[in-house]
């Protein structure tokens, strides 16, 4: 289970250091792809395979499913860690997530989210909920 928030940066060669706590859980390899909220997702290989299994049962006759498959799978890349625990973020993914230099890397249960710090801190970032809104939205799931 991935947890915690870390602040780091990307270097001139588009490499980011994956926090050591997360690296240990990933086991030397990972998959990075576009997330749903202008961020990137990093999965362990077993969790990526589970995600693909879930996607495989979706009806490809639905144009939204096809779009989701393209969004997630066409942009996925298997990464190896270098000796310093870094992975390369491809230019297209870096641009999608609005990553310039500073990053926010956070555990999100079965995946890691990577945000450009400016995107995460932006006042119009509507992925952050206030406590009341959060509690109200979870009541529909009997939580």
C-alpha cells in the first residue's frame, strides 16, 4: 500500500527520484502512465497487470472505454530504476502533467501519483476536497 507525500524535483534529463519507501514496494521496475487528474500514475508490475485485467473486461463497443484504454495504455511505459533510484519521465507525460521542475509524489493506495507542484498547488485544482465536501460525497458509498 502506497502512502505519504514527498516533495522532490525532476532533473535536466527528465529523471525523478522515486522515494525509497515506494521504490522498495515497487521491486525494481514499475509502469508509469497518464492519470485521470492531470497527474501521472506509477504502478508496480503486479498492480499494473491487475489494472489491465479490469480494463480487459470493459466493453470496447463503448467509445468512452476505447478512449480510456487509449489514455491509459497508449501512454504506459515500463521503467527500470537506475542506481540512484530514478526513472525517466518521457517528455509527453511530463507535458501532460504540467511538470516543470518541482514534483509532489504521493501514495494513493495501489498506485503512486506524481504531480507537477505548480499544478498541485494551483488554486483551481479541484481534486482537493474540503472535509465537509469529502464526508458528504462518501455517504453515497455508505462510508
